C-alpha cells in the first residue's frame, strides 16, 4: 500500500515538472517578437523604393521606422539599409559593380526561418532595384550621348554654310579694295559694288545669326570649350608618356597611335591657348562665360553695323574715297575676326565630336569579366552582416 502511494506521488511529481517546463517553454516562445523592423539609412532614392516594394510583397509583419525607434529587443530583427545603397546600385551600370552591406540585428529568441525569410525578401527587392537603377543610368547616359552627337552634327552643318559665306565675303572685300583704287574715276561703279557687297554682307550676317540661334540651344560657352580643351590636353599628357614607354613604341601600330594622339593633343593645346584670351580672338568685351551663340550673335551684329556704314558711304558719294578706306579696313578686320572665330568653332565641334565618340565607346557592352561581376552583383546584391 505504501509502495503504491509512493509510485503515485512520483508520477504526479513528474507530471508537475513536465507541465512547468511546458509552460516555461510556451512562455518563452510566445514572448519572442515576430515583427521585422526596416530602417532606411540610404541617402538616395533607392532605399525608399526598396521599402515600398517590400511592403507590397507582404509575407511578414514589416515595420518601417527611423533608426532611433528601431530597438532590437522589440523585433525579431532590425534590418538597416546602408547609406550608400543608391551609390552601390549605381555602380552596376559602370565597370566596377559592388555589393551593398545590409546590417541585421537579430533577437536572441527570434525564429530563424522568419529572420532568414525576411532577409531574403529584402535582398531580392534590392536586386530588382539594382536592375532598374542600372537600366535607368544606361538609358540616361545614352540619351545624353545621342543629344551631344546630334548637336555636333548640327554645329558642323551650320559651320560649313558659314564658311562658304565667309569665303564669299572675303572675295567681295578683295574686289572692293580694287575698286577703291579707282574710286575717283568710277564713283558709280564703286557705289554699285558697295551695294552688292552690302547685300552679300547681309546674307553672311543672316547665316551667322541662324547659326547663332542654333548654338543658343547648346548652352556651350567659350569657358566650357577652353575647359574641355584643357582636360583633353591634360589627359593626353598623362597617356602619351606611358605609350612612349611601351616596348615597340617606335614601330607600327603603336607609333601610329602615338602620332595620332600627339596630333589631337597639339590641337587641343592650341585651342586652349587661343581661348585663354577670348577678347583677343573674338574682340574686346567678349565674355568667356557667354555662350557660343551669344558670341556669334555679336559678330553678326558687327557685320550688320558694317553693312549700315557701307550704305551710308554709298549715299555720300562725294566722300566715297575716305569712307571707303575706313569701311574696307573694318571689313578686313571683321573678315579676319569672323574667319578666326569660325576656325575656333570648328575646333570646338571637332573636339565635341571626339568626346561624344569616346563616350559612346565607353558605353558599349562590357566584356566577359565585367558581365560576370555584374551578374554576381545582381544575383547576390547585398552582403548581410548579422549582429
């Protein structure tokens, strides 16, 4: 009888201990948080885009919080998007793609499946955002390159037309010089020639004005052109010594490449030197920060002013010799100034064409090594640091 009571007491004690353990385990498990806190420390737009996508995905108890409110003890995990997330995603469109670092603070009692699932969800959304960012960056770059190439073509076409007009203007000036010598015996002939030259000058001024209007849309200034020439010169000054030091630099094809690059460097150096003194090249009062269109408008205005002076000279036939000498001198100066200015513009157009070609080549499809690095960055876009 005593043995039976003892056995019953032992069983009861075991059941009591088991129940207590179960209650304790239940209490511990039920006390473990299940919410996932998301903190956006990104300084760019990618972080907000990722959080919006994560919320739309659902699947977990997401909480978007500022850093100071995301207490690790209140959530299963606190996932922090890094400050350089947008910068890291932008590198996917370049030649050195890199992964972002995702920081995760995990609660000691959190379920591992919940935490890992949340991390996977956030990582996938970051990968999707990276693809979007890379595509947008590539499309944006190609749009700007295409625009610059079109601008270069437009400038080239306009300059070709202006060169023709300048040649006609120069030819007319030479004819005027011959007529001035016989002005005393051919006033009527000289007046007719002045009228013809004035008409021709008006045509040149109109063409210059049309080109200036086209240049107004480019927002390119004399200062921009000088800086671009300086940058080209500096870059080639660094590259050429390296090429000269290569084995076989005196033989083809390296020697040919060096010669061509040296020619480009000489031209860019000349352009930079000439644009250091815009007043000397384009006339006093020229603002280096003024647009090319503004400068050409000024030249066209000067030609129009000269044309007006020639009209006055034609009307004052009695004083033609003196006025003709003055007008011819101004025409010669204007022709020289216009020819010099057009030459500078041609150099600028050539430089713009070279730069857009280089930019287009730089945006060409990458090689196998870069493609492999990009694929790896997209498949595994973040480095998870668990704390």
